[in-house]
C-alpha cells in the first residue's frame, strides 16, 4: 500500500459509531460518513450516532454527511410513476432518513452549511429514461451510454436519495450547560444569558459562512 503524503499523519482505527469508548472528545476537524447512518437499525441509534459525531468534532468542526434520504426517493418515485414504472423500494437493511425531521432534530447541535444534491440529474435519468429503455430487454444496464451522459450533466432538482449535507458544529451548546449553573441563583438572568449565547453562536456561524 502506498502512503503518499499520509504516512505518519493518517491513522486508521476500527470503531463502533454507537460506542464512545473508541472516540476522543473534540478530536477531529472533519468527520465523514458515507451511507453509514442508514445501516443503523433505528432512528434512536441514528440520533445517538449524530450526538457522538458532535462530541468527537473539534469546536467549529465540520461533519460531511453523505447519507440516503426519504424525500428525494419519493420525488424520484413520483417521476417514475409518470412512466408507469414501479416505485423503488428501500432495501430491508437500509433505514433512510427523513431529511426535514432529521435537520429539525439536530438543529441544537449543528448548523447547515450546504445541501448538495450532487447526483440528482443522474438519478432522474438513470431511474426513469434508462429504466424504460431497459424494460425492452428486461435487464438493467447500469453502464449504459445514457447513464454516462447523465452523469456529466449539471445536477438539478432533488431526485437522488443519496446527497451530501455539510454540517458545522455549534459551539455554544457547551456554554449553555456552564451558564445553566447560574440559573440556581437567578432563573431570569440565566435565561437572558442563554438566549444571548444562542444568538451569538448563530451570528458567528453566519460570519464564517
Ligand atoms: C452501505 S456500507 C457503505 C460503505 C462505504 N462507506 C460506501 O459508501 O460505499 C455501510 C458501512 O457502515 C458501516 N457501519 C455499520 N454500522 C456501523 C457502526 N455501528 N459503526 C461504524 N460503522 C458502521 C459498515 O461497516 C459499512 O462499512
């Protein structure tokens, strides 16, 4: 194996995303998952994984989340229905994420930097037009010229179940717990300080991006 410029810099460890024993706090600048959360078996586990990722990131750390979502699959299946194509089912071992609900649930932990539907046009063409052409032969040609051409087009719309969401760790979260100690002395002051920190945290996010 060639290490290139990574020798002494990159280290590989195998770990369970649901078990923090393997993870240091505030250790990573960037964390990437690629179709990992969708292989967890419950929404509770997916949220636990997200909390672990949040803890493992350094302040201002970035989480690159490349996972599969329910809404674009519905959009894709709506497009397929125009051609009388059967809906694509989610395979039994995958738990796709409800994007809207999910972003709401993690809104205390991360700000959304970018949502990149990088494969949308490819999915739309490969799962509609290419699927229809394939129906004639009754076999799917994943390497068809149409798919190759579709992959070169700009990505438009929200038709790819797999997408990249770039999230940035909120840092005020931890400050809130420190400040909450003061609430014993004055609930009202505690509330004012917590609200200020929350707004400050959001203002800072906007400055950076
Ligand atoms: C669908 S595969 C994706 C593989 C590869 N990242 C890709 O995108 O082609 C799901 C991956 O999630 C990993 N995975 C599942 N549960 C995990 C857990 N609890 N902790 C860490 N990784 C896990 C599996 O080992 C597998 O490599």
